[in-house]
C-alpha cells in the first residue's frame, strides 16, 4: 500500500502544481500510473465480489483511495497526461465515491463529464448514479423503473427482469470496461433501493408507508438517506429518543432536522416544535428552509422576532414550528412557562456555542431552565459539528437518558493542509502541503510560489526591511491568495477586524497594479449586475469613502460582525451562486455559513478570547471543500517567516489530518473564574483574576462599582469587568425566574439543587464547584436582603435584567411615567425615557451622552450610518473611547448598544407600565430601536425578509403609506405592477438575494 500511496502522492502533487501554476517537479512515478489504474479499478471489482458481506473499513478506504486517485488523474492539465478529462475515469471516480457512501462527492466527480465519449452502458450507469435527490432526468427505461421504485410505486419485478437481461447482453457482447460498468450498475441499483427514504423511514420511525411516500412524491424529502440520516434512524432518533449528535459539516444536517421534525409530526397530531439557533442569521436560514419545505401544509410557522415582546403565535388548531434564538426563547419562558407545555421536540442547532464567551451564559441558563421545566420524555436534540465530550453533555442535559451519536464517517483526502511563508534564501514564497495520504513524509514543498511585486516605482512588496511587520505579512497573504484564486473561491481568515480592513487595502492596491488579478475577481461573475448592486446597496449604508465599500466594488468581499446583517445575507447568497471569488472574514464564517470555498488562508490562530482552539478550528475549516460542491479544498496557515519553524501550526495540521479528539465543550459560567486577558488582541497583556471581581462590593452593584473605581482607566480593563457585570445580571435574572421553585420548601437546599443542575457545576472541579455555589448563594442572598416580595421578583424576572437595573428602572417609572409618554411621536417617547436609558451607557461626559442621544434619534427615524457620521463630524472634538468619527464605529453603536442594550431597557420599562396607551407607544419605540425604522410599513417590510434599512425605506417610499399591516404589505408587493416598480426603481441597489425574497413573499 505504501507504494500505491507514493503514486497517489505524486498525482496529488502534480494536481497542486497545476492549481499553483508551477512547472512540474521531476517525478519518477509516471510508469506506475497504469499499474495503479488497475489497482483502483480492482478496488471496485473487489468490492463487487464481496457485496454480500459487510463492507469493512479496509474496503471503504480502498474505494476512497480509488475515487481520489481517479479524480486527480483526470484533472491534471498536463500535456503528458493522456487521462486529462477522460470521461471513463470521471465516471469510475464517481462510482468509487458512491460505493464508499459519499453520494455528494460522486455528483461532484461527474459534474462536467463529457458523456459523448462513454459507451451506452456507461451512459446508463451515469444516469442511474444521478437518479436521486429529486433530480431524475433521463429517458432510460431502467432509470424510469428505478425512479418509480424510489417513489414507492414498486415495479421491482419488471426492473429486476430488465436489469438481468441488460447484464446478460453486456456479458455476451460488451468489452471489459462495459462488464465492470454493468456490474456497478446492478450494485448501484441495489444500494439506492436499500437506502431509499421510502424503504427506511417507515421502519426507523415506526410509521406507515403512505406518510413518507406522499412526502417523497411531492419532492418535500430527498429520495435517498445519507449515512448520517441512516445513523440517526439506527439509533432511534426518529422514534423520539433524545440525542447529542455530532454531525460533521456537510453531512446533511438540514435534511436530518427535517426528518426528525417529520417524525415528530407523525407521532403527534397537535404539537409544538422548537428549533433554537444561536444567531439571527442561522435562525433566518433555518426558518426560510423549513418554510419552503413545509409550504402548503397545515402547520403554523413562527420566526420569533428579536423584539423582547411576547409574539410566539402558537396555533391552537394545528401543529406549530417555532424558530428562535436562545435569548428570545429564554425571554418567552420568563413571560410564560406554559409555552413549553405542548412541546414534544426541541432542537438546539450549533450547540457548541454553549461556551461562546459573548452569549454562552444565556444559552447555559436556558438549557438549565429547560432541564428543570421540560419532562424527560420530551425529545431534545443537541447538534454540533464538533464536541470533545458528548457523553458529558448527554449525562448533564438529560440525565444520560439519550443517545450519543458520533463517529459519522468523514471523507478522506478531502483537504490539503499547508503552511505558507517567505523563503529569505531565494526571496520568494514557499508552501508546505500535507494530506491524509499515508506516506513516510507528509510534507511536500513547493518553492517560488509567489514573487515580489512592484506596487509603485519606489515600493516593492513584501518589504521585510520595514519596521511595521504587519503590512509585510498582509502582502504575503495577499499574494498567496492571488495565486490560489484561479482554482476557486478563496477565503482569508483573520481573528481581528482591523486586520481584515488592512488586508482589504492590500488587495485594493493589487487590483490597481495587476489587471489580471482584477479581472480574475470578476471573470466568473456572470451576474455582474447583482454583485455590483450589492456594493451599491452597501454604499447606501456605509458611504463611498468606506474601505469596505470600495473593496466590494472591486470584488473583494468582507464577512464579519461589523457588516450589516442584510448585506451579509446578500453576500452569502452571491457566494453560494459562485459569483464571489475572494472573501475576507472573521469568525462569523464559522457560524453555520455554507459557501463554496476552495481555499482558506488562516492569517493567525489568534490569542486570548480570539484564539482558535482545535474545536473552533475544526469548525472553521469545515467550511472548505463542502460536500456536493468541492471534493478537494486547501487550508493554509500563514507563517510569513521560515515555514519550518512553525511547530505549533504543524501540530494543529497533523491533529486535523488524524482527526484527533477536540477539546471538551466548556462552560461560560465556569469561564468567569478563569483568568481573563485585559486586551484580547494581546496575549502578553495583564489578566483579571477571580479575586479582583469576586468580592462583596462588586457583587452588590457591579455597575456602580465600575463607575466608582474604573472611571478613567484603560477601556479594555473596564470592558472585562463589564463582561463580569453582565454575567452577574443574567444569573440574578435566572434566580428571580426560579424564585417560586427556590422558596418551595428549604430555599438553601433548593438552591443547591438548581446550581447542581448547571453545566458549569457538572464539569467543574471541586474548587470550581465551591466558587459556583458561592456565587449563586451570594446573589440569592442579595435578592433576599432587598425584601422585594415574590410578586415584585416575578415582575423583575420578566425584564431580563439584573436586580439593580430593575430597581433603577422601577424608581424611574414611579417618578416619571405619569407625566410622560403622552405623545405618539417615537422621538418624544425616546426623550421622555432617555434619562434612564443613558444610565446603561458607560459614559460620564455630557457631550458624549448627548451624541449617543442624537444617534438614537437618527437610528429610530431610519437615517443611514453615513448621515450619523456626518452629524458626528460636526463635533470633531467629541471622541468615543478615544476613537474618531467612523462609519464602522457608528454601526457598532447602533448594532450593539442601541439595538441590544438600550432596547432591552425599553422592554424592561414596558413590563412596569400598566397604561395601555403608554404601553403601545413604548412597544412602538422598542420595535424602532430593534429595527432602526420609524413606521409600521417599514417594519413589516423588514420582517418579511427585506432586512436592509435603505431598501425598506426606499420601498416604503414607493408604497407611499406609513401604517400598512403585514397582510396589506404582502398584498401590495404581490401585485405584479408594484413588484415591477420596485425592481425598476431600485435596480442599481437591488441584489438577486432581495429580488428572490420579493418574488416569494
């Protein structure tokens, strides 16, 4: 096998040389190519000879080896390669993939096959291969019979007869390759029938045949089950068993979720199903997919908004599916625990966000709440691509009464891992690459991959003499990305947002210097209008001066948290359609985004809170070489200097190649007691220890403590303490929400029971457990000492804030509410309650506070970020955190402080106001704070999926009416002449993503 691996290594090396545009390396293995060709075809025939036995791991590995070898062999663009583009080679590569149980890879292998060079029996094999996933398109009698069988119509005897006759005729008159092809065809038919949804789902879910048949016939379900879905069925998930599911990226998670939901709907005539997604973008994506799949069915759908108002909308006459973020579900439960009474299934997607340092505490407290309130017989599915300790999660979340599903097999040879740097000896870029091909030395070295470039007559890059090394590193990354871009979409990852912007500047310079690169970014964009309109739409939000906007116009796209979500949604759509060649990104890319990325350059593994541990890294690189899109991807770490010196990176690569166990899933509550760096961008910065914040005076009132002790200190230091303060508020709110439970009997015993139910306590050491218990006990006693009374505490719990903030807001309401909020004007309502809102701002300077007030006014009136920056520029002496006016900073203020922090304060005030007129006005303001829009027409347009403020305001101007309800807005848009008017008036700033939404409202 070693000799065969060496030949595969040789072929793989030549393929990489083609990708990199390098001259072929001297190689002495050419004479063995034909021998290995027999070996790979032999792997298929060996498999066919033992199909009645259980296919063992060795056979699967040989099949994957064969598939990869054949795929590489036909793809090498070398004059000496007689197999380049060979149709038979492509076909049998796909067949090998299929027999190894990788249908998506098989479809990629024959994507551009030249069928004219295949024999009739080989064409039939190709047609049978494609008979799946509702994509049947063939005039072949065998394919028609097979398709009917997969639909449950059952002409099996007729098909067996036809297939037997076909086999006999081929053996009598066919050549050797046709005989192999017909045997493959026979086995493929057998496999498709045995993995058919119609065949398996009735058995997996103990349901009737007709239920699944109707769904498959309507095209609502795929005709075949992938290995991951079969594994779920074999482990009782479709019967209602709870599970912790590790499902690798690209293994068919969306289809699996759909099957789990369908199984629940079969078992329960009137049920509620909740799908929890960690981020708005994932929530929206799941909601859209489920709505499309369940269209025209008697099911109520709710995408619970981000507004902290009770808008669950569960139907009393039909089953309901609710898609929601953890924050909103926790709010809904606080409002009414009864919403869980009719729930039979809860799915937690991307559940590894449990230890997300920004939002993990909310998620952990939500899970703790659900484990207390939901009976054990309710099915709970905990899905993640990578968890190091699924058994621990299982034991904690459902007392071990569920199934741990891991080990869903992953495709070998699917990625190349590399280290790129600058070789000072020959003054050029060098690349080390490795794959999971088992040969003695895993590393292949490619020299002279990139050369220096003259940017100006006096400036050559990369320049290693300059003192500022970061720019040099960015140029090395830029030139490597340019080299790889001809092979497919390139993503460049950096943990830092500022580095992304500086990289964008380098790429902009390169487009100015090298026309060939500029053309590459646009060559594959057959719908230039759409990506250009995306850039124009971005400019309407951020202005033409933004380096991000200028990058978009040049085909350099950026994906991070400081790009408006509506722009990111449209960007992801364009990328999924193959219109984008270059994407610069931060960790937002790892948050469930599925794009056709061929190569990823990782500029740094980061440090502090930004560090990519193996679990995060595995999740990030899972975006490369997506099944069904690419069968091969490149993950390259930038080393910049001598590539041989980067031992840590080499270790990370080998860990990924060997698929070693990733880190355990941690707890955000437990992380409170870990040393926290003051500057997450600087691994050498000082740290905040537990003793510095876990003290009586801080716990008593964290916000006041920060203002009293940290008023003129490093903003980063203040930020760390603010994170601790926010965590304390969330825990206090959790305690108030469980107050009845805590005080039903012995409060101390009950509190101990509740704390022991947290994940932090379940995985903590003995010392950790003491700290966790002490924290919860101190906060409980703090609330007791305040002597608020049970009803007041229940009221406070619905406000989703800590007890100190709740008291401050109540005091404000008691003093001011009777004489305020008398106007329907949202700006006046904002002015009335601003004194209590500004207390949430970490500011003491009156000028800065007034600036925030101006931002808030402009935001709720729907004015653009550019207009806000222009307003700020009139007061150049006012700085926020020593930062000058910039559109990026204004966006951050609107997106985080106004949309989240201050809107939560408005929601809290709502809980304490009884006057219905005032509540209505506050609700209107709260919605405007969340969306940045003033009137109902605009808000309803936004909620229909047109989630860009500029577009919404422009469409509302065309409508010409401010207060249309959702139904009226839909009716207006669905009118053909109105839809035409929108498209015509906004064509310069209306990407295809939003055209698609308009056409499906």
